[in-house]
C-alpha cells in the first residue's frame, strides 16, 4: 500500500486516465477525492469521495482543494483541439489554456499552503508527448498548451524544492480513452484514423489508461521522493 494515509485530489477523474488513476491510487490505500465536470461519470467510481467539479470555475476549484487539504494533487483535466495555426480560433485557444494550464495553476495555488504547513506534498500534472517534447501535425493549440503544462510543473518544482513539495508531470503518447475514441469517430473514417494513430506509436499499439495510472501512482508515492521537476514520457517509444 504505497499511498496509505495520503489524501489525493484528482481532477477530471470521470473517464480515461483520470478515472484509471483515481482507482489505482485508491487501490494503493489513498483517500481519493475524485472530481469531474460530469456527475454521471462518478456515480460508479468506488473511491473515498467523488463529486462534480468544473475546473474552469475558479472559486469552486479553490474551495474544493482547500477543503480537501490533499497530500497529493493530480491535475488531469485537458482538451485536445485538432488543427493548424490557420484553423485556430481565440476561443479554442483560450479553452485549451484554461483547461490544460490555468486550472492546474489554480488547483496548485490552493493546495500549496497546506502542503507547506505539513512540509510535504506531491503534484502530478498530465501533459503530453505533443508539447515541448515533440511537435505533431494538426495539434497547434494542444501542443502549445501542453508545453505550458510542462513549464508550469518545472516552475512549481523549482520554487518549493527545499520545502517538501515535489511537482512532476507525465507525457503520455496516444492512449485509448473515451475522448480518443471520440476523436477517431469524428474523423468520419474510424478505421483509417485508428491506423494513423497506431502508426505514430513505434511500439505498434496505443497505450492504456491503466498503464498511465501506474506512473501516476509512482510519482504520487514516496518511492519518488528524490524526483521533482521532471516530465516522464510514457509513449510507446514516440520520444525515444
Ligand atoms: P478523457 O478526455 O477521455 O476524459 C476527460 C474527462 O475530463 C472527462 O471525464 C470529462 O468529463 C472531464 N472534464 C472535461 N471538462 C472538464 C472540466 N471543465 N472540469 C472537470 N472535468 C472536466 O480523458 P483522457 O483522454 O484520459 O485525457 C486526460 C488527460 O490526459 C488530458 O489532460 C489529456 O490531454 C491527457 N492526454 C491524453 C492522451 C490520450 O491519448 N488520451 C494523450 C496524452 C495526454
């Protein structure tokens, strides 16, 4: 039980990587506080606490994190926009920056005072291979925002490195989640789109949410207490 006695707050925990992470953290003994925009995704999520929370609502997010007083904060919210800079709109850019970056800023800002008081804390942000690690076609807004997620992680790590708070992030390759399935269907040619996604992965397959969740557990646990400011790629070889 690597997380026995730890309070862990997870955003966007209703589906995909967030959900798998909430369950994996709970299996390791954590008191998991799972949140998601949609109540319906949380109904059958068997963790200590689960409630609806829109991370774009700063007041609600700050209140929930402050009340939870987490030892570990897992920021999982994120949206993928497809397209080049020519197709990018200000509205889509703002939404991605708000969901993929600003929500993490607000949640971390709310979690830090309690972590400092207790002299320990771990923050895990979900970034992406598509970021400062790699440029990928048709992901202008997404990659830009995820590059900021990595930078945000390093800045927080640098500021609290001597005060017990660690911040790391994870850069998954392509992971089979409900939103990925949605993107595949949205192309109009599911089979071809799946082939294209798999072709991007040198390992020849997509990742699973459970595989990413195991890394979330590891970075949340004291097993990695000498590790901070890192971005760990788990990507079927996309960045090797
Ligand atoms: P998903 O897109 O399948 O699910 C996202 C969850 O976020 C849903 O439960 C949704 O209800 C919730 N959500 C949406 N808006 C919200 C809001 N405003 N407040 C709170 N919750 C909200 O999940 P996923 O594909 O596992 O992606 C999770 C994270 O992993 C994202 O940050 C994503 O960018 C990142 N990621 C995913 C992949 C991939 O291939 N799936 C690859 C790299 C990184």
